[in-house]
């Protein structure tokens, strides 16, 4: 995995928003197979953002 920089945070935030939109659409359509996977991806991206911010403070 490539090293992430502070400039990558907006891209990661956009990705989180895309995943949240997909989850809300699947709630409407009723196809719930991939919801858990998408929630896991959101959590993983949030952890990456936190790591970037921690490195910045140090």
C-alpha cells in the first residue's frame, strides 16, 4: 500500500461519502449482501485518516 499524505484526506473523505451513499441506496433496494463490507471499508479509511493526522502532529 502506498504511503498517504495530508493532501490525500479529501480524496479519502469523498470515498467515504460514496460508500455511505451506496449503503443508503441498498437499504432502499433491499440488497444487503455488501453492506457489511462497505461499513468495514469506511472504518478502514477512517483509520487511515487518523494515522495521517497522528503523523502530522508528531
